C-alpha cells in the first residue's frame, strides 16, 4: 500500500510531481522514489511513497523500471503467486518477490488484457518509454483511489485529492454540485469530485495518454454486467469462497491484524484468519459509558472479547473518548472530501494504535453489508412493501402517533423511536425514491430548503443521478437491486473512501476480503430471498459463518461501527454547532440557509427529531469548505 503521483506533459512537471509526492508522505513512510523521462516534446514524471508490505527489500522499491516500462503502483495483488508462476513458466525472470514486479511483467505480456486477470486492490500508472504512452488504471470495485486532472494535452494524477489541490497552488474551485450531493448522502459519490476539473478514475477502468495529446479510455470490468451474469449462475459454496478470499488477503511479509467489532462480519474474518495465523492480533473499540448510555448503543465489546477468547486472538481494546474538537479538522483534512461519517474517527484511532504496536496491515469486514443485504435499510425497504398494503387511514394514524414521540430526553436517547420515524419517512414512497430516502439525509423539499435557491437545478440533477444509477440494471430481484445500488454508490463513495483515507493517515493498510471479485460474483449468484429471510439480513452469510462461529455470535443483533453522535453534539460540540449556524462560512457565503440550520438545531435539542448526523456533516462540510476556499481566495460560488 502506497501513495502514487505523477505528471504527463505538464508545465514544470518535475517540481509539481515533487509536491504531489511529498503531500502523500503519510501513505508511505518507508521510502520515496522519483522517475523522469521525455514524452514526445514534453516529459513524464512519476512519484511514489512506499509502505513496504511485500518484499521489504530494495527490489520492491518504486517507481519500478524494467525493460522500457516504468510503474508506480498502490495496492496488493492477492493472486500474485499464480501470475508469477504463469509468467515464470513463459520465461520471465524475476529479480525480487514483490507483486509490483508481477504487475509490471503482466503488463508487458498482456497489456490492458492483464487487468481483468488481476485479483486485488490497485491503482497505478505505467509508462512505456518506447511509445511515450502513460496508462492509469483502477481496481474493479474502487477499493483504491486515483484522482486526475487534465488541462490541454497534459495530465496530473495522485492517490489523494489534497495532493492535486496542493500541486496546482490552490487554483481548483469548489464544485457545488458535488457539495449538494454530499449534503444528500453525507459523502461525495464516486462519479463526482469536490473540486472542479479534478475527477476520479472510475472503478474497473483505464485511461491512456499519448504523446500527441490523444486520450483513450476503456473499461475492463463492470459490476452491473457481473451481477447480471452471476444471477444465472448456481449459488456457490459461500463459506469456501469467503475462506479462500480471507486466506489470500493474509499474504504479507509483515504482521497482519484484524478489526474485531464483535459483529458477524469482523468475527467471521477474524476466526478464519486465526485458523491460518494462530495468535493473530485484533483491535476493537469501546465508548465512554455515559456516551454509550445516552446513545443507547449495544455493548459490542463483550462480544469481541468472547470471539477473541474462543479463537486465541490477541485483543487490543481502544476506548473512543476523543477530543472531537481537535480530531474533526484533522479528519476533514485527511478525508479529502466532505464525508460526514464519524466511523472514520474510529478507523483512524484503531489504525493509529495498531501502527504504534508495529502493525502495518489490517483486515476489515467492510462490504459484507452491501453485498449480502445486512443493513437495516434493506430489511426496512422490504417491510415497506408490506406496509404499503395497510389501509391508508390506518397508516396516517400510525404516522401521527409516532411523530409525537420524542427521540431523546435529557438523559437518554430512544433508538426504536428514531428507527420508527426514519421508516415512516420513506415507507409510502416508490422503490427507488424509498431506497434513496432510507439512507440519505434529506428528502427533496428539505434539501431545497437548506441550500441556496440558485442550486435548485443542481438538487434535481443529483437526485436524477441516483435514480439513473439505481435503475441501471435488469435484475428482477428487489434485494439484489438494492445490493447492486449499494455496491456501485455507497460502498466506493463512502465506506471504501473513508477506510482508505483514515487508515493511510495512520500509515496503515486495510484490506477488505469481502470486497473481492470472487466474493462479489458469489454474492450476486445468491437470490435475495436467501439474503433476507424473515427479519434476518445477511442470512446466507450467517449460514456460512456457522461452520466457524458459535450461533450466539452469528445471530446476535447487528452491532454498530459508529460513534455516539448525540452525546457529542449535546456536549462536546454544542458551542461549535452554534458558531457554524450563526457565523459559519457556509452560511456567510449563502450556500446554506441559516434559518433551515437553526430549525434543525432547535428540533434536535428538543428531542423531536434526531438531526445529530445531519449536524455532524454540516460541521465536516464547514471545515472542508474553509480549507478548500482559503487557499484560492475564492469568495464567489462556482456554477454547477
């Protein structure tokens, strides 16, 4: 895992590449490398920051140059041993044992045809000294990031958006369409970028720059097509698929540990990893007792302890009692774009503790909920279909009664009331609208009331984009339609993004065995009625996990990898919320409307509605917007 950067036919490219690479130092503290070469009548410059995980020697250093090809690469190939054997049988002689060299030689032999053969997480740039071509590529599911910016015939790329912003001297303007999207979702979709001109290379795709200025794009893997093809396949032995993926993800020349929340996904992976590596370390979190009580959070810690004891895991417990006033601006910087999920703080603190203990690599259960319908929203949307059959007068009565219930008192919160209010906010809506409303922050009218009236057209565009992505499939299975929508939007846009940025901020690599091409194929070969059975989400994964885990772990209520937001908002962050609402840059610029924010604060304080998540995201957006606009001196809004 590393940080990559480079310029192609870019003015002052060497100095720009140096700035890009230096900005990414946290992603690779084990080494730094540079490469320069003519590209037509201009130059290419590649940079690399190394986090040494496989082949710790200098034979794994980058940028790696061999036989006219030069590679700067971020990621891990979990099928590198098989590819190495195939290439060696064809006569390739390897200098070291890194997967970087395997990737370079795979490209030499197969070109872009090697991409669908790669099983892992990756983003890379590869330059051909003979042709002068530079190709960028990103893994199938968007686990690893790759940002780029094109001007004229030139290009600049990097692992993080902040590097592009720094290298262009703060000249990139905020894209307010992306900010509207972030308000809706509390993250920026992978199809958009928070700074104009910059873009994210789409998952499963490549881009080729030629010295004459031509640019070509291609796609080597499409999740929509994979889901369609898998639908007609026989359901596989899921336990075998997950076990094989986990074993591959343990490939490393340095110690590997796991996240262990005590829930199904992390417990299953930890148990499988402990089989392969007895005594493996795991890291878990707990919260201040008063915070957990106020939030009505389940006690996940005791479940993590049981799993660790059963499988001989060396468990490290971390209490999440952060100075959020200090961590909020730090996390906003590291996350690159406005992301309002406090789980990023948990990830950062866990990875920081692991790194202090000498751990560079961790396994996460990320992705299982999206692929196997494990979120409450999946079950809730199924229940909504049945709820819509209830006579309308009775539904109106239920809604009125629930609306009068408080979500919190001064001493505690009521999760069941919050869930009920959330459910009734979308239960009467059509499928795509209901699904969007079940996990986003605002309905259309609320979002329009919050933002500058001039952005009304942008709100419509953002909502239309969600509908287009969700409906872009031919699946006849409601549950799998939701899973596909999540795997295309929610997973890369939020969960993989914050996991990458928060872990790399602590110079730690996080691997995600569920977000693996073979696991994905298996997931979409499973019909929805085996994913949600009765009121059990992830039913098919739970069935597979019972071969390893005790039933009380498998079938316990779903845990939370989140944070006690209501407690933080009512105590630690209350003064900051008031400051942002009355004197914040977002309000002062006219982007957000003070009266709408003030109403949210008042209703949340009174316990009538739970706006803690909304207000947390407003704080993250405020800090991000301050940083993004201060460098350029931008005072007027760019158009969408």
